[in-house]
């Protein structure tokens, strides 16, 4: 289930987003017991955004991570901290002002449906 969206400003185009996404998938497995097969990441480059005072040198990365309900607050906090550390270590260097953030949210199990189809 983990549904992951990595949004970033163009300042971080040099990041290896595939490697970072796979690292986050592994963190979901290790920290909250997800399966690798269930992890899905969308990487979204945000060309039109306004950060803080609108200065175009402002940069951002945000990870929106949704997991199925049933995990403890401690697990969700640990996952958020681990993903933030991975982002801080994994995004391309940038010396300007930047904001890097993570939000871990829950989706109620009763509200989630998925079909996995094999060819």
C-alpha cells in the first residue's frame, strides 16, 4: 500500500530519484512492515510553485507518504524521521534556501481497494 509522492523543485533535478524512491520503499518495509511489492512512488517535478517570499532561489522537496492504518504513532514517527534523513542525504546538493519535508498519513483499511493483475 504505501503510496508515496515525491515532489521537488527544479533545483533538485540532479537527484537520482529512482534510487531514492527504492530506498524509501525499503524503509517502508523495515519500519512499518510493508511489502516491497506494495510500494508505489510517483515523482513529480514542480515547475510552477511559490515558496516563502516567492524568491525563485527557494527550493523544496516534499514526500507525502500514505500507509494503511494500524501502525503505531511510534512507527509512523520513525518512518517519517528515516525518510527525512534519506532525503537530506540523497537529494542533489543545493546551496540556496531549501525546505525538505515529509508527511506520513494513514489510509483506513476499510476505505482502500486494490487489484493486482498479472499478464
